[in-house]
C-alpha cells in the first residue's frame, strides 16, 4: 500500500471519511458520499481514484449493490510516505523507548511505536543496526512511574485542576498532605516530576512522582500564570530542583587537569562561562549564576581533586563539610 503524499488537509479528511464510510458498510456511492461531505460527485470520484491508484486501498465498486466495498485487507491504512526527517525522529523515539524499557510507561507506548514502524515495511530496506552505527544516543534510563498516576497529573495540568496528595520529602520521616496547582509534568534528568504552585506553602515546588501517594484530582480549577516557563523556572539550578533564594549567586570554580578540558566542552547551565588560566588550557575558571547550590555541590564533589570552589563561601564550606564527613566514614576501615 502506497503512502499519502499528495493533496492537502481537506482532501486527506475526505479520504479518511470515504474509507470509514466504506468500512461501516451500507455500500456508499459517489452521490451519497458527496451529499454527506457537501462536495460534488466529481470530487468524490477523483478521491476514489486516488485511493485506489495512489494509496493502493482495495476499494471496489459493487455493481449489484450500487456502492463501494473493500475487496481486501485495509488494516494498515492510513499510511504516509516516510521522509529522511521521519527516520531520524523514529530512531530517536526508539532510543527514548529503550530508556523506559521494562516500565509501565513503555508497555503503554510500545503499541503506538509499533504502529508507526509498520509503515516502513516494503518501503525502506534498512536495519535498525545500520542507524545504530551512524547515530549514538547515550541511554541514561529512567525510573518507573505509575502510569495511571502520571496520566492523572498530565490531565490535571491540561485541564488546570488542583490536585491533593501525600508526599514524603527525601529527608522527611512522615508524609505530609500537599495541595498543588500543577503547571508542568514530565521526565527531567532520568526522573519523573510535577512542578507547580503549592497552595498551602504559597510557592512553586517540585515533586518526584514516585513519592506521591493518594493522589486526588480536585474540582477546583486554577489559571496558570501566562509568564510561567519551565525553562526559566529551572534556570537557577543545574537540574530539576528549583531554588528558594530571591537572587542567584555567582559560583566560581577553578578546574584543573583533564576535567578542565571537559569543562570547556560541556554546558551545564545557560549562564556558564569559562576562562583559561594558563597557556595549555589545563587550568580553567568556571562561572555560573545559580540559586540552588546543592546540585553544584554534588557536581564539584564528583570532579574530585580537579575542582576547587572559589566562591561563594557558602558553597566552599558545604563542600569542605561533605569531604570531612566522607573522610570520617572511612576512618578505621
């Protein structure tokens, strides 16, 4: 069956309508289809010819019943021509599927992906392994999320309805009741999160979906601020966690050795700038404007002896305290 590559949206809608009408039985003809779609019989006849000749749909005219019927299988309709951009998009989608492999989300998405890839059969002679040799996408993997919970949160975001739930913070010993106006829900850095306005605490908050229990979608609606942008909201942090400080602070880190070269090749934050401190490029000054220092603290710790915090003092002390605690945990062992 050939792909749909001609005509416009109006013709495409008519073609869908014709196929569905024939599938429904009743043997519709050009006159009945033209009356239903409010076009001329000649227009319907051209569409029928296109369906038969270009799309390869087994649409046949039954002379004894004076109408059209399907003389063969039509389960793979509609199909569309696959372009280069489509192949690239499907390749990336395939790798995105692999990152959620084994989760309930993957089970729900897999059938949809399989329906899309069926369009390649008989049109493109290729193997996924061929594309794997050309493209590379690092798979970080994501944690499993309850699909029903995710769906309810996504629907609440779209319909702008408040939600309530019990939530236990990472360092908390008990779960607390929260009431949220959800602005955004999705996967960020390998985890599933919902971000919105916490009604009881009067501020924007971020919640890990895996720690949400007893979710209720309320009848109370809200208006999402027109100026809320997820990119701007996360602008004060390196990852998903928002910041509570009124103003971002300048973070200055001196990086040496092999890590100095990597720092100049990677972008952790939009405000990031680097400056070489020696002729070889193995001593670099890294600057960022951040409101959340917790994430950058872990970043610096991960760089080991290659990194030294210059400012702010709060971050320098936090790194020093963490290193001291780590050293104590290894004493006598």
